[in-house]
């Protein structure tokens, strides 16, 4: 073999090893949780009864639209076949009003996320509900959760009863830059800092969960019936991420500027919580099957009122 050919083959072999290692690292390997995150469910439950009054009578879900991501983006090591990503918003119905958890995004922002469907009527119901709500909270500051607030035609009126933590009340960088706060919208707005839990209404407690974004939080709800629901935002896009403690592909978490270790920790905690509390309804960020099952079993009601 000619010396130059031998070298060429060696370089090709080296590149393919590097390529295979890179592929494994960026798209297959998930990592292991460092074990620093905690949720003290007893403490959360105690907070849930700290504000006097009747807990929500029901929790309702509005389906705003849907997109499709490659499976490997959702769960490291999965293939390239498309998997549906459903966009949701939630309504907590109290005797004397409603609370909103997550605000979806408008049609233009959904199109920017390559949505394959968008329900204009559902988004209108959500937009209207945000005006009359007692409170509005978001699980995190990405456009598919906070976009309905940032683009709201009456943003000042809605912000008057919106509870955002400091990391949520600022513009987001990275992959979700399609959306920015309108000039002056946050003037005079005071974010609410807390750590690690904050009761905001009877039966409703915010739980700090930084990782997917700095402002990420979970929303614990104990309905008047006693049923417990945990809205976890995008800590997990799918229930499978929790059950297998597997994160999004590392390439995706890099692009999203996510704290991967923190999210892996949260997935491990959620898996343990689920095992110890089989009646606790965990609601992942974009899992149409999981949300559909909760509707079918009566934990969530379909559509805002
Ligand atoms: Zn999301």
C-alpha cells in the first residue's frame, strides 16, 4: 500500500471514530443524576393548606396546537422518527374564579416552532380567560408557555394578576429568542422571588425547579376532591423521560442552554415521587398521550369553560 493511502485510511478511520463518539455523546448518551435536587412533598402539602379557602374544584386543559420533533430530540438514544409535541394550557376552577397555568403561544409563534396544527378557538378561550383570571402563572419562560402572556393584547391588565419569578420576567436567550417582552410591558412589574415553595392560592403551590430554564417551576395542585396534580412544565416533555430518567439529547440541551444535570436530578426525583405516590397525577410538558389519559380518567377536564 502506498504510504499516502495508508495515511489517508488512518485519517478516515480516526474521523469515523471521532464522529461515532460525537454522535454517541450528542445524541445517545443521557447522563446520570447527581442527586442534589429534592421535593419535600409533605412540606408542599402543608403549604397547600396554608392559604384559607376552597381548593380548585377542577383542573381543565386546553390543547392549543401540535408540532412534531425527532424522537431523539425528546429522549436521548431514540431514533429519528417524528414524535408529536402537543401544546397545552391549564385552567384551575375555584368557586370564585379561575387560575391559569401556562399561556400557550399565538399562531405566529406556533408556526415558528413548525406547528402542524393550531386551534384558534382554543387560543381565544385561553386569551379571554387570562383577563378575568385571579392569577396567571407559567411553568417557565419559553415561548410555548409564556408566549400567550407576552403577546397578550391586554398584557398590562393580565400582568396585574400574573405571578412570575425574576428569571421568568426577563427576555430569554438561546433557542427561544423568537419572543421578547414588548417595550415597557414590565415597567412597574414586581416579580415574586421564592425558594423552594410558595403557596399562591388554596391548594396551589409553586415549586422551584431550575434546569430546563433558570425560571422553571412546577405547579402542585390539590383539588377540593383531594386529587393531587403536579404540572411539571418541560422538566420532562414526555412521561417516558421520567420513567426511564432519560434526558433530551445533549445536542438539544446545548442548543436550549439547559442545565442538564439539574434536569436529570429532577427526573429522578419525579420517578421516585411517582413510585411513592401512585395517585399523584404528573403532567409532562408536551405529552398528548399522558394528558389524554388524565382526561379519560377524569383528573383533567377537556377544554376551558
Ligand atoms: Zn414547552
